[in-house]
C-alpha cells in the first residue's frame, strides 16, 4: 500500500483523485472510484440546479458508503451559476470534501472551511497555488500544461510546475494532467506530490448504476436499469486515439482549453486563426455545452466539443475502476521498487 499525506487526510486507500468532469462526473463514476479506494468527485455544474445536486449526492450515497467530493468550477461567464446555492446544498447534504477550480475561489473556500470541510484547489501556476494556500485550502491540485480542460495561459509543463511546487509549497499537493498509470503516479510521488488527480483516464472505465430517480442525461424515465454515462463509441474512440489527438481551442480568447481534436475543434481553431481573429460570438454555435453533452449521449465523437488530454494515447482498455486503481497501485509500487534497485553501495566494475 502507498500511504501519503493525501490518503491519510481523506481516509482513502489509493492516492488517486478523480477530478471534476463536466457531463462525466455523475454518481456511477464517482461511486465506482470511491468504492475502488480513490476519491470520486461529483461535478456540481453538471446538475441543472442545487436541488438536483442534492439528489445526485443522495444517489451517490446509495452506490457507495465511502467518502466522495463535489467539484465547483468557477467559470468566466457573464451570468454565473448559483455557486453559493450548489455549495450550500452539498454542505447540507453532508459532503465534506470539495474540489474548487477557476477564478476568485476565495468566498467559496471561506464558506467550506467555516463548515469544517477539506478543500482541494486546482491551479496552474505557483502564484495561484500560494494564494489559495493563504486562503486556507488543505491540498493543491497542480495542473500542468498537459491537462485536459483549462491549463491557464502560461503554458507551464507539469514536470516544472511540480518541481516548483516542491520548492515553494508548505501544504500537500497532488499532480494533475497527463497521468493515467502507475508510472505517472510513481513519477508524481517522486516530484513530491501526495497523489494524483486524473480526468481523461476515468472517461474510459466501466461504471454502472441502478436508476431509481431518473437520469441527468436523456434516459429520464429509465427505472432500475444499468447504464453508463459515456457512450461506448466514445470509449472506443479514446482507445483508438493517440497522444497527438488533442488540440487547444480558445487560445486567442485567453481561455485556453485542451479538447479532443475532432472536426468541430478544428473548425473552431480555423476561425480563431482567421485574419482579424474571432470573437466568442463567431464560435458560440460550435462550442455550446448542449452539443458537447451530445457526444457522450449519442456516441458521436463529432457532435460537439469534448474535453480530453493526450492521456488518450496511453489508454488501451476500458476496465472497471476497481481493476484500474488496483493496477495503478501495483505498477507504482513496482516502479518504486525498481528505482530502489538502481541504488547500489559499490560502483560496478566496467565490463570492458
Ligand atoms: C471530460 C472532462 C471534463 C472536465 N471538466 C472539468 C470541470 O468541469 N471542472 C474542472 O475543474 N475540471 C474539469 N476537467 C479537468 C479534470 O478535472 C482534470 O483536472 C484533468 O482532466 C486532468 O488532466 P488529465 O485529463 O490529463 O488527467 C475535465 C476533464 C475532462 C477530461
């Protein structure tokens, strides 16, 4: 077993967190990760309202008696969602671990800490990490340039960011972005991290749930049937993809996002590269959340924009979360043992 500051703080067996994922972080996946010994995280904004988040938390509890968290992502938007309402609903439902991401997390962090919660804050620069640390977060999730979703605008690779975290941070941090296996976990631990945060890898796992309340997706009237939140076609697409199959959109709008390189993403980038650039209005029809959601529901990889990192190149199967986390744990231990074997007391004589 690997015991780290993260496993001790969260009471989990494996130092692996499943990061918040829009349209993916639903109860079946979250429960599967927590049941497998990691920390599953529900994505608040995938629920249409704070009340719906309450239901999702209750559904998750039916599927696991283990600890799980809730992600609240603060978006750069003119009409912000009811963040406070989502946060209050989750705390009232007894959730005690939160992942925050995005700009200006201060008020949310204050609210969670005043309610005795553990806060993991995701950030892409050491400056932001230090600032969140001063706000009282418990763990920093250090998200390198490799990550799926928003890597920030400063393009700092994970290796450098983590080594800088080791130099600068006083509180535990986990490595996020580009990790899918035990080698990645072992490398993260070597860089001083207390564990890892993974997104893309968890998209390609088997998670099932029994519907009793109706679904957040299109299966509204389904009752007591087993379903997965991501269509099998998309999982097959991920398995068939390489590390070259992602692309950055919104670079010119300074809201960079790493997404799967499909026809829609390439069209967005082409519009952004037009002489004179693009305004959000020019690409709004391509990047809507409703279209992105359809990718997972209909299993059409070109239906809209969907988030993924180069980790797709590392994914060769779609195991259960239990099998995945056991494998990651075993591989990491083997790597660590292998590294120990590199250290010898006496220099070997040259064979020449
Ligand atoms: C499909 C998908 C949706 C995501 N949505 C969110 C989100 O809503 N909020 C958030 O903080 N991070 C989001 N992320 C980022 C993940 O939480 C995580 O930080 C990231 O995936 C790590 O990089 P990796 O994919 O290389 O493991 C998303 C990632 C994926 C793959």
